[in-house]
C-alpha cells in the first residue's frame, strides 16, 4: 500500500486518483485475509468499514478477544470506549479506569496508538510491509509491572486450519523449486 494514501476526514473530499489508491490498498488487504476481516469498498467520500479483532488481558488473567466493526473515521479513543463496553461483561468489573490500545507485531514491536489515530487505517497500512499484527487493549497503570510484555507474548494467535494448510502448501512449493 502506498503510504501517501489520503483518507479524508471531517468532510474533506478525495480525488479520483486517491480513491483508486485506497481501493487498491483495500483490495490487497482483502486478498490476504479471511472473509470475516474483509474491509468494505470505500464510499465516494473515502469512508470504509471493517471487522477488527482486539485482545485484552488484565495481569494474570486469560486473554479475551472481541471482534467489532470499525469505521475508517473511528478514532482510538472511540474504539477504546467501545472495547471497554464490550469486554466489561466478560471481565466482570474492569479494575482500572485508564486503558490504551497497542499495536503489537510478531517481531515483538509494540506501539501505543494515539487517541486521534484511526485503528482501521493503522491496520490497513500493515499490508505495505507484509506485516502481521494485533491490537491489544492494555490497562494503563502507574505500576507498569502489573501488565508486562508477557501478556503480548501470551496473546500470539494460533494459525487457523486454512492458514496452516496454505503455509504447508507454500512450503511444499518452495521445496519443489529448490529440488528443481
């Protein structure tokens, strides 16, 4: 995906060229993901939607996941509020009033999203560098040890059957190419 893709905000307009770049980026995303996580085609003003998976773990607790439909215009702050509401029944009572959303990648890279960032756009940018990641809702606490990076290691996703099958197929193709 071209990092210069323009996504309009607050009534801004999008040029036909920029709209096509956005469509291409979304098509790239959709071609490499399960149908559940497909991103909708953008409207003429550049807005689109997609289902995103989020993880949550309080210290010592099991990892919980929720999938929610997110708009390209939704900010991290809005998504955090929705997630807190969604995780609340599973977590009985969330113990800390302050939460933050983190982007975590397989290599261990971790980045806190700013309140005004758009998580769906952040996720869409993963295709430009063939990165896989996940979003983790963390308890923000003065005592950082209450939630260490061990939680992010515990939240690594297992491959689905389809993904395992595709991985084996790619490995076989590589071996065939090496033999020839």
